[in-house]
C-alpha cells in the first residue's frame, strides 16, 4: 500500500514508499517490549508480548527533514522508533537534530502529542544494523514532514480494506490527516494539483503575462490564503448557492478560459534562468540563504498549523 506525501516542494513529494515485509531478522529475544509480528502479503499478524508498544523502523533520508519528521510524529503518538542508516554519524546527526527541533517545537507551544519532549525523545533510537532495526518492527517508509499533516493512502488492488483502515487509524493517532486514493494514479493527488498550478504559472511567466515574483504573490496573497482552510470544490460550493448553482453559472466561462491554457510547458532553460534570476533577488541560491528561508517557511507552517487547530470545526 503506497503512502503518499504532502510536502512544501515537489522534488521529495514525488517519492513513493510501500508497506512491505521487513527483511529476515534473527529470532526475537523475549521481553523486547514491542508488539511483534510479521507481514504476510498485506496482513499484519501480531505476536503479543507483555508490552503493547508498537515499534517502527524508518530508514533513509535521516539527515534531512523527511526521516526526522516521521520519527518525531510516531514518537508523539507514543510509538517506539528505530532509525537505521549504514553511517553511524548520520544516525547521531539525526538524533541531535531531532532533539533540537523538538525543543524548539516545545518552546513554540507546537509540540504534538501528550508526552513531554524527554518522553518522546526516549522513544527514538538509532541502529546501524538493519536486522536489529527491523526485529519485531512494523516496517514503514513514508515521507511527509512534521508540519504538513496530509497523507495519501493508496492501496494496491489486492490490499485488504482492513489494512487501509488500520493505516488510516494509525495516521490519525499520530496527528496526521489521512485521505484515501480510490485507485492508483501517477504523481498522487497533491502533486497532480501542484503540477497543474506550476504548469500554468510557468506559461504565464514564459509568455510575459506576469513576472515571476508577481506570480508568486497571486498564490501567497490570493489563492493560498483561501486554500489554507478550504479546498477548491468547497470554494465553488460557497461561491454560489451550492455546487449545482456554481456550475450553472460559471462552467461555460471556465471552459472558455481552460481552452486558452496551451500545451504542457517544456520548462526551457531561458525561462528557467529568468525565473531563477527573479527568485535570487529575493532569496540568493547559496546554501546559507536557502537554509534560512526554509527555516522561515517551516516556522510559518508551524504557526499556520497551530492556527488551523484553533479554528477548524470539529
């Protein structure tokens, strides 16, 4: 079953991971303190022990936001997490970065879950040996960051509905917002919507209709303000006396504009250089400036998530 991402950028969100059986591991030692079991096909068969703690093995991307984010999320839900990497320094770096990030989240009042920072940190450990890391673990690789709660669940045609239900419940438990994709499609739902916006944005800039910086303003000060709280379909519903009224009024005008969109952009080097020049005037593309801007972005997302938790209807 694929678990799709929701990321600020597109490059990481193209990745896809599946719920798969863990590699063969030595026979579990008694009293390890996790809910053990194995995956047969898509069915998890638990082997109960004294503790009901569930262990997860996360590997890959540990030096970046992806692996750290999922480790923090599962720990916030009270789950034991093992981070695997062949480089021990990568594990040490990841654990140290997790500690720093969770401390900052605590200070900002944005730490998820009911456990304290120290309690959550105690659930996260590193492991340089893959067999030891996956021993008794429900093995998952997935990749949304801490600040974006959406998770796309994409079952294989042979995936049992109960497996999807359990994964959906698990994502809810750790504070994520899971949604079900009814059948597999290239790029996942979020990316398809994102690419549609990127495509038209690129055409508008390439054809000289708007500057790159003004194009971004249309999203950050226009559509983005609205879509942070409601989606495009609900927007349609509210912009008339319901969806049927909206379609009766505006569908012909929408189709007329859509016919002018043109072909898929080639993302030419000339346009890329033009956009890059405009972007670099705002954020120079050296590592220091990019890192600072990403940190500012994540802080904004953290504040937005906090606001949404206060205003979203239950």
